[in-house]
C-alpha cells in the first residue's frame, strides 16, 4: 500500500512512540499531586510544553494542550465570542476554512453573532485588503487558516495580522496543516492564537495545542479544575502530551530538510511529462505547502481515478470530505469549473514517501488516464 495522504493524517514516528512508552507503564502520577509521583508527571508535561513552544517560537506558558485541532479552534471562537461580546458580535473568516472553523461559526450565528466570509482568488488566496473591508467597530475576531488542507495554498497571515492590529481586532490562524511542514514563528506572524494538531506532524491522534498570546484571557471551552493555568480543565494526558512534545522537537530539527519538497516537485514534473494538458494544478503554484499537490485530471472523476489506483491512498478533497461526488467547497470558492473540480485528486507526501513509490503511482496513472 502506497500512502500519499499525509494531509489527512500521519503515522506516528517511531521516536515519538518510543518516547511515550515509559509513560504507559510508569510515571502514572497525577501532575496536580505534590508527591514524587505527581512531580515526575508534571516534569514530563513541562518538558513537552517546552518542546511545543520551541517549535512555535513562543513562551512555554503560552501553550495550552488540547485534544486536537477541532478543540483548539472551538476554544478560540467560542471563548472570544463569550469574552468579547461586550465589544461586538462580528467575526470574519474565509470561505475555504476547515469544518472545525466553519461549523463553530455557523453555531455562533444561531446565537446572535454575525460572521462574514471573505472570498479567495483563483489560487485559493485571501486578499488582506478584502479582510480589512469587512472589519467594523463590532468585529472581535478574524480567523484565517495558515494553509489550506486541500490545495496547500499558504495565506498572507503576517499581512492580515498587521491589519488586525491596526484595528485592534484579535487574530487566530488554524495552522494544523502547516506546523512541521514550514517554519512558523507566532511572534513573527503576529497572531494572537494559533492551532496545532498532533496527528498532522507524526504525533498521535487526540492531542493538539493552542497558542494563546500572553495577556489575552478568554473563557475556557471546558470548565472544571484549574488545569492548564485555568485555560482548559481535565487531568492532563501525559502519554499523548509527551508524544506531541517529541514530535515537535523532531519537526524543529527537520524543518531545514527539503527532501519532501524535492520529491513533490519530482512527482509534479513526472505528471506533467506523462499527461501534459490533461492535468491542472489547483492552488498556488509557488506559495503552497512543500508536500501537497491537488491535481485535476480533465475529463475524469477523482473518485474513479482513485478507485483504479489499486493499493494507493490519496484523497479527492480534505479527509473530512471523503466520499463526496460533487466539487469540493474549497475548489468551488476558488471558482474552479465543475467539470475540472470533479476530477481533483489530492496527493500529499510525507516523511516516509520514496521516489520509487512516486514512480509506481505515475506508472499506475498512465494506465488509468488515457
């Protein structure tokens, strides 16, 4: 089986799994306990928090551990909505966000909040000027994803953050798909909140993190005891947090390795040589994730193409939209024609992809795309 769906999820890195193992069998204390067992557990969490902060370039106490990207996004949207509703009830997001942003926004609309959805261009890129046009005195939050999970297009986050600062509006970016693939420094980006999902960077599922800039206080999504400095209740999952910390440490060391990008470029070159004008690249040709290719095979249905690529795992859209027979909402927002969008297949490469696997997939495609 050839796996080319790393944007959906990644396998757990062996070094990550090895780091977690001791916490399955020992170090089981409650981090809130003051005895030796609790102190051991707390030290492990503190170290993991330091590793995550190191990858994002922030302070350790600005990192909140969560159950994943969806919880982090919901925490920001609902927390800001509750804590800042005295200022206004207007939120801005984009038309190409993940459902973990779109659906909480739809929920907030049902309880009296107004949400504006900024459009994107043909490359799936948000124009910062369009964001600024939508800001009003009632705007309390802008949330724009760092990169799109389907096309890989990277958004002008730094420029948007500068606009938000000018208007004194909080800014969040969902960087679940970007962290570990491209360098990210939260201070350089100028964001107030940033979402990270562990299973996108070779850590386990069910663990994530949320960067909350120092000095910003929002209502917690989960109430209870004072865990995570009162920002997220629930006894800490030491095993998964250790895994996420190790994954972030590995990602920090691997960011300068461009092997995946070279392999992705090789893949695209092979596809162009084999199919020429029969394929179209969806997304920005340059400003995109180094591992992502969203390719439309003209005259074909993406699902049918994948069904004929025996033993190859890829996607016809984001993983959350698998099984769709209509054009992806992301491609629709980009203005991609229906007949082009139906033929889209997303190939996303990763740490364990090989050149030989790419050549096998191209060879298989040559038998399908005639």
